[in-house]
C-alpha cells in the first residue's frame, strides 16, 4: 500500500524511471519500494485496439489488447502511464492546500458565506467524496480525489462548504453549490469515476 501523503510524488518517480517501469512490466505486479505504486498490466481478449489505465487501490492498472507484442506493450503502457501522470498531478495534495483552496472558493464562488474551519483528506470514505459536520463546519474529503482534475475537486469542496451554511439539499442549497465552474461536468465525471474507477 502506498504512503498516501507522498503518493503523487511517488507516482511521478515511478513513471519517469523507464528502467523501473520495464522491470515491473516483465513480472506483472512488482514493487521496487513498498511505498511506490506498482503497475499491473492486464491482457484482455475483449480489447482490440484501446489501452486503458486507471488507479486501483494505489496501484496503476493498465488494460491492453491480448494480441499486443511485448514491444507494443512497452510503448503503449509507457504512453498511457505518462498521460495518467499528467492527469493526476494536482497542486492540491496536503491538508493545508485544501484549506487554501477552500478559502479561495469561498471568496470567488460563495461570496464568503461558508465557514472554513477544519478541512482534511481522509482515506476511510469509500462510498463518499466528501462530508461535512454542520455544527462544527468540519469537512472531510476522500483522498481518492487527489487524482481528479481540479474542477472536480472544486465542485466537491464547494458542495461541502455550502453545507456549512445550508444543512440539507434544498433548492437554495443547489443554487449555491452549482455556482462552481463546470458543476455539471464535475457531476458527470464523479458518476463515471464511481462506476468505472
Ligand atoms: Zn450534500
């Protein structure tokens, strides 16, 4: 299991070191250091052309067509992991980053109405993206959101921040929560992420 706090950095280290990647490719799941995410390559008979990569439990899972040669596999996996790396590089990775982001969103989106008290990443919220204790304005954000585009994280933050001044999901609540830029796109992203990982 990767060390969550250092995960983005470890991920970058892994994918930029070509020697490491190829040694992991040869024997499916192999980790040089326990805190680094491994790359698992799955050959699928159902796939004909497309290659897909995703992060499952801190491990990079790549699905490739069963017919690919070893050389094609190496090239395709290298490319998709680099792509995944670009997508998962978020500037928001510590609790302090979350607080800073929340202050900014409160100002730009919520006209300063939210209470920004305690916001932290948590790893025990498998079924939820975020939660808020209204009485204390304590917000918890699932660390699975460390690997989504910023507009998606922003949408979840604005949702929870809105709860610090409106408890339920009333029409008034959605009026504020949906002020997030790209709110609808973020909802679509999360729906797909929930379903497909
Ligand atoms: Zn809610």
